[in-house]
């Protein structure tokens, strides 16, 4: 069923429209209405491939419309003609269609815009339960590094309550995760969310709005409506435009210095609560008093949390690296040259294969830099080819003493140590497994599976072994009977 129909069912059900009436209006069966109205979780699932033929120009329509939108701010004599657009399509995008198709589309776009140029009005009063959202830019020192960050602000214009969350990106999964965090902070979801012409949520083109797939699912999950401002019309959501600058001036000056994004968001939350307590609504009432009317008109939060994940298919290179948004993520050498499914979230990247089999979960990275990797993903390939340890990047993730000890072993010994680290890293983590293997080596033994596993578990739990006071003689029982031999 199309997403817009599902959204209509859930929105009308949230408004209290009888389900029989919903079925009559939408010409659906009552069972269908009940199924989608009662659905608790609208999180996206890994997509199934869908192939269908399209006319030659359809894949390029968004690109053409973007050119025409940008032209509105250019001098009249320096705007694209249909012929210039056709030439650029051929040169830059390999267009194989006819010039007449481009000409007809450009003519329709201009006629449609001319017909609707005077439509719309500016609202001066906002109903309780309506929210506005917008992004702003700012800088902060996080963990000693100066970063350019994004500030998502949600404003309830009826009460003038303002909420803000910092993040690394405006991508749809980041925006949905930040909005979900703010809704949880408020304790309710808005009945309608007003946004600008943002690519990652939706776009208004020729008077018609096209929402991103993830945001449409997010909106259906919370049963809320959405409205988009006209391009270059920030005055249509002036409350949140002002709130972005107000929060930036009052909470982000001077440039904050924090240890993590989480710490920064805790500071923003305390600051917003403090500002809201001292603010007033447009009618002069204290914001906390008017906020009660906003909360009464807003929607209850769904019982299931929304998983803000964008699923894409990627093919790994010969090293087992997949590239997402310009950044590489290492699935592992054993997954080289494979088609993998990648779930992109605000803070993590999950790599799946073989009908949902989890390959790796890696931290999300932004901007340029080396491939993000989990050292544990390299262990299986090194067990199969232990002599490659001498040139492997995994050496940078291990203690120097352990690296020297592994270098001194033959192929069978290296395989045995790496296998014990790989098995212990599952329940205890790679760092604890390496520390346990190093402790065994320092005790004059070759690490084996049982000893490293037990010692790594104690280290991960913060037991005596983690403090450096462990007596390795208690593990001798694992080494007897030919299970391991001294170096």
C-alpha cells in the first residue's frame, strides 16, 4: 500500500475519525484500515529490489527541477534555456532521450510555477500542538577537536517552548533520530510538523511535496502531519528561525568545549529547560503555562521506538571495504567483492549479508578519513594466513608486547594466539582479549582459548586481573594435560 495512504489512515485514526468512516473515505476494507491503524512499529525494513522501466527523462527530472529552482535567484538573461539544459544533460549525465522531452518538461514547470506564484498566505497564529523544525550551524570543541556541527531546533510557536539537539549531519537518519530524541524529551509528538524545503525530509516542487522514504515512515510512526514552506520563504516558520539564533547566542557562546556529543546535548537540554522556564508566549503568558495547552493537543508517543535507519546496498572492494556517503567501512577481508546490505544510523553503520546475517557494527564517521574498522573483523583472515600478521594494520590495535610475542612465533603459534583472541573478544571485547593474551605471554606461556577467555572476562568485568594483581598460577589448570606449552 502507498505510504501516503498509510499516513492518511494513521492520521485520521489519531484524530478520532471512526474507522468505518476512514474506510468509506479511502475506499478500503475495514480490515485494512484496522491493520494499519493498529500497527505499532513503522520502522523501515531492509528494502526488496524493485525494477521497473521508466522513460528516458524520469531519472533526470529532480536534477532539472533543481536547476530551474536555482535559476530563480539568477539574472533573467543568465538562466538556463531548455536547449542549455539538454546540452548539460547529454554532457554531464549521459542523457539518451530527445530534446523535445526536455523542452516540454521545462515549459510545464514554468507554466505551473507561474500559475501558483501568488498562492498561499502567512499564518500569524499557530494552533496548540503544532511544531516547527529547522537546522542551524555552529562549532564546538569535542574531545579536543574543533568540529562544525548541526543544531536541530524544534519550536512550539503557541507556547514559545524551544528544544535543541546537536548532531554531525542533517541526513535523514540523523534528523529522524534527533527528532525522536526531542519528542521523548517533550513526552509527546506534535500533531503537525512544519519544515522548510529540506532535501532530507521532503521537497516542494511545483506545488507538490515529495517526502523522503525514511521521513515518511517516521511521520507515519508518530501519526503526525507535515507541512513544507515554499522555497526561500523562511518567514513562513519565523518562530523556529528566531529560535535557532536565540539558542545559538544564549547557549553556544562562547564556543563550548566538551568531551562528547552526548555531553554537549546534556548541556543543551539543561539550557533549553532553563530558557523555557523564563520565556513567555506571544500572548504574554509564561511559556510553562501555555505549554500545557500544547501538550494537551499533541499526540501520545507510540509504544515502540522508531529505528531511524537508511538501508542501502553496497558492493565491497577487494579489501572488504564498503563505501557509504563517501566514507569507507571495513566489513573484513573475508567479505571482499560481495554485495552487502548496509544500515546507516545516526551513530552506527550495520553491515548485513546472507539474509540478515550480521557482519559488523561500526561507529558512524563523517567527512574524509581512513576506512572505519573493527580490528576483530581482521582476525579470521589472519588465522587463515598467519604470516600476513607482519604487515597487517591490526598491529596498531594491539599492545607492543603482544605484537612482539606473536612475531616470534611460527605460523601454527600465530594461528593459535589469534584464534584465542578472536574467541575471547566476542564476549569480552577486543581490547580485553588482547590484554589477557599479553598477560599470559608475560607469564611465559603461549595463550590458549580457555585461559585467554577466562582472563579476558575478568578484565572486562573489572575483576582482580584488570588491576594488574592477578596471579596467573590460578590458570595453570587450563594449561595442563598438553593444552598449552611454555614458550
